[in-house]
C-alpha cells in the first residue's frame, strides 16, 4: 500500500495504510526519536486487542499507558485533566510523544491533550476504527464535547504521522463498521461521483470486510481528505464541505445524548436530510437523493433520526460551530459529486425537511 503525504506550510506528515502495520515495529517507531518517552492513550476495548504490539515496539521508550473507558461520554475536559494528571505524575516532559491507539474519540482526546500539554507535544494517530481511519485521524482536528454542542472545545493540531492498519477492522462490531462507512459515502457524495458509483457497486463487499475493497475505499477517502486539508487546513473555505451531513448530524448526536447515536449513524441520516433540503431548493434531482438513501441503507445505517422536537433541533443547529452570524450553514448537493456551503436556506424549506423526517 502507498504512503500518502499531507503537505502543509508548517510541515507535512505521512499517512501509511498497510495491513499488518501494528506487527511491524519499524513502522510504529517512525517519527519517534531514539529513547524519547512515549505515552499511549487507548481505551478498555481497544487496549486488550492491540496494545501489546505497540507496547513491544516502544519497550525502550519507557512507555506510559493511559487506558480510558470506552465511549463518546469520555470526550470531556475532565478526561483531558485526567490524562494531564497522569502525564505530570509520570514526569513526562515536552519531548514526550503521545500515541492515540483507538477510534475517533481516543484520537480527538489525545490530539487535544497533545496540543495543550506544556504548550504542545508531538503525537501519532493509530486509528483502529473505520471512521477514524478515513476521517478523524487525518487533518488535525482535535476536541472534546460540551453539553451544548459537539466538538465545541478544540484545536487544529497536526499529528507527526498516521498509521492505518486495516486488519484492526476485523474486530470492529458491525454497528461501528457501518458508522465508518457513512464518512466513506460522504466523500463520494460531496466531491467524487466516480467513487460514489464505485461504492454503489461494492457496498456489499465493504460490509463483508473484503480486504481489497476496504483498502481501496480507505485510500480513496484519505486522499480526498488530505487534498481538502492541504487546500484549507483551518476550515476557512473549502474544508467546510467536509461537514456534509454534519449540521443535522451533530444536532442528532447532541439531542439524543452523546453515545446513544454513533457519529457515523448521525452523519448518515444528516446526509439524507441535507439531500432532501437540496431537492426542495431545486439544487438536486430527486433520483440522486434516492440513490444516496439506498446507499446509506445498504451500508446498514439508520435512515430516520431519533424523535426530537423541531424547536430542539433548530436550537442545536443554531449553536453548531459552523454557524456564522447567527445563521445556520448547510452543505448542500448540486448533484452527486458536487456540493456547496450556504446559509441562504428559507425556513419553510428547512421546516419541510424536518417534518419529512418526523421532526415537528
């Protein structure tokens, strides 16, 4: 598998996609200076499965292991304080490298901690879920949740490397795999019609964990994410397109209670709601929206949101971090493979979309 490079003005880093990477110490150790301390952050689900080879690879680096409980509920400032307390208690200095071993929650928490601990220490992403491999581990977004909104506290802070081992997906529960496929579908829907068509033809293979299909989908997704990040690292423009489905999705996650809906599940429904809104505004043809709904369903994702009131939904979207000047911003489709960011959405059209999905 190729090594992708994400080039940025402050320096780039490699994204290595290789089956069996966790069993190759030379891959894991790349980017960590000899004898420098490492601290591995993982959780109580991933640790028993994949911590051992990582610990073995860094045996000469006096590794500190910080194991968190699993789940979205851990994305809080309290967890950051717990990690910092462990780092200080172990006398970890500014030369320590943090290693995120887990899914998107572990990656976001570790990245945020690395960005603020002693004003910044290096960190490595080793994502073990499909969602983290194709999305959250690439691009440097870090953060924790607030009771009022998803990822409302965070930083832009790039890792020194991303190491993706698709073999870890063999132990991923089907619900988590489906959640990751939502982000894969997103890349096709918003900017790659050819990839979208490929996903339609190969979704069954992806669900069945076919190695070749997974490798292709992960690489294509990482290339798409890297290209956007290189063009707009801090989401001043085109990177906002990657939030397709997320304005609705984050409202679902927050409104349902963190952890009750997985991020990918919420984004899957959010994409369908954004597509419906796009149709109502005359931007997207109804058959294209139907294709998107069929693909989301084929991935094993829900296609309707949890029961929330329209007032709650609108309030949650209004405080979304993508809102500007009190206006809710949406990523809408002009066709499969073409998207735009807009805040010019008439309330009657938005209300009609909410009602179409049972939110009133």
